C-alpha cells in the first residue's frame, strides 16, 4: 500500500454516491484527488477505484482560474441557458455535503485504522 504522510489532515468532499474529492499530501506533494469509489462485495467496504485523477496544486489552481471559461462552455452546450445554480437557490436547498459528511468521516476514520 502507498505511504501517505499525515492522513488525518485529508479533507474528503462527497460529490455524489460514487465520486468524491480528497485533498491530501502524497510524497510531500499537495494533491486534489477526484476519484470514483466502489463497495467491495466481499467486505462491504468503500474502496477507491481506478477511475480518477490527482491534480497537483498548480494544476488545480489553473483549473479554478479557468472556471468562467468552463462555465461559459457549459452554458453554450445548454443552448445559451445558464447552467449555474443561483446562490439564493443554494441557500434555500439543504446541502448534499451536510447530509453525507458523517458518512465520509466514518470512511476516513476506517481507512486510517488499516
């Protein structure tokens, strides 16, 4: 298994039932890992799959700097309609992150014990 320094500092953000973002340090490099997970049939444990990408901090910053270009492209794909969720809508709706946060913390705690 790979060595990771300070796994207790990992930040886990669920995106949906299978995908999550993990901000972590690997070989002393800061990474933003966007990965798909699966549930192992034998053990029932949530495990990382092969599908995913780890972005260095520099590449992450480049992606974020281009978020407006990406959003405009998404808007164009939607026939010029804005695909964005308005901030007011976000505040009115319960956050998926808040619902799933305890589950992701359990996963992080379980993975630390291995």
